[in-house]
């Protein structure tokens, strides 16, 4: 796709992506420890990856899979609307978007990993 350079990791979002990577929430850090180094079924995940004007928590480009961890603010009406717009934009690009509450990264990481595995192809 010729427009990839305009869709993924836009230069103008670079400093913001770096700041987010350096300041992961504790839930993001916990899940990243599981996702990094191809520990989940051998798939490569990226953290704080930008797609269009959005920066997603985690992305597996090979499988067009996005994982978002949501804190309490995501339960508020205005944020729910923003999340729906964002998710629809990403889904229209062909991505699958999985959302988990932060607490699942701590309380039930196996559930999170099993849900992620369900979205990954068996063949690589």
C-alpha cells in the first residue's frame, strides 16, 4: 500500500509515541511483559503504534490486531463515543480491535492472552 507512510507512525506523532512508551500505565507495562519478544504464539506486537491520527496501545500488524487497555475514564459517556469512533475507523481499515479493562491485565492475564490467541492465525 503506497499510502502506508501516511497511515502508520506519522512523523508528527513521534514525540508523543515516545512519551507514551516511556510512561506506560501499570496495566500496559504488565501486558507488554507478556506480549514483547514474540512470547504470544510467536507474533510480533508493537506498543504505542500510531495508525492515522490514533495511537493504539498494542498492535500486531501481521494479523491486523489492536489491543486496547481501558481505565475508568473509558466508562464515561463522552469517552465511550470517542472510543466507538476510533474503533470504527480502525475496523474500516481492516483491523480487529480488542478492548480489556485494566484490571484484567492484573487479575486475569490468562483470559486476556487466550482472547488474543483466538484472533491470531494458527499458521505463520
